[in-house]
């Protein structure tokens, strides 16, 4: 990984408002576990409400684990329960918009993303980790500089696949990474 510190220091699920959502996913998995080797998509409400995810990503097969209102920190803290237990062949993450809207500094959002990658790579090796950059929304347009700061820093650190939804998300990547075009 392109960093040497422990990005997960201090990131845990204690007192998380999302324990019941995670417990519901775990109960569903205990009753009918999805097969290993699928793509786990995880993040905030955009992932939870992505009704066509299974069709859109059919060639991968999908385990959808979105939690409305969650932050990148929550997604990192619950990585074992939301992602690792599925032994995926890839992980897609869309989170960070709620963090920025709630005043979390961009460097903390990036640290939480690094924690997520650290956990995935530590347990699963070099499976693809796909980050969908924070997109500008009309209601949060005033936060675009903070969003761009997160996207730019993750792009700078990234040694992974790219899925961009806005030009600023992947503009530097597309010049050097043909897979991002």
C-alpha cells in the first residue's frame, strides 16, 4: 500500500448507529449466504437504493450492502461484516458524501477509505477495490471543493480500479490508466 501508518487506528464500530443494519445483513447471510466470489458493493444510501445493481453488474454477480446515512468511517469499521465474510472477487465503494455534508474533514474521509482498503487487502490480497468518487449534487454544491479534495487524494493514493461519475473524479487517471477510459 502506498502508506506506512495504520489507517485503522481509532476506527471501530463501537457506538455505531448502524449496528442494527449490519445485524440484519448478517442474519440474512446466515439464513441464505450468497456464494463467494461475487462483487460486494457497499456504501451509503446510493448503494442501498441502487435497484438495478444486480442487472448493471450481472457479469460480476453482486452482494449489495448499502447503509443509508452511513459515513466512510462506518463502512470501514464494518468491513468484516459487510465485505470480508463474503470472500468477494472485488469490492465497490461509494461513500463520503454524508461525511463531507456532516463536516468531516476531507483528510479524515480519506483515512477511513485507506482503512477500508487496508482491511480488504490484509484479508483478501489484491482483489480489485473500485471507488466511485463523490459526485456533486445540487443540494450540496457548496461542498464541491471538499468533495474534489477527497476524490483527488484517493486518486493520488490509488493502486486500484477507477469508476468515475464526474470528470474531476478520474481526469488524471484516464491519461495513464487505459482501463479507466
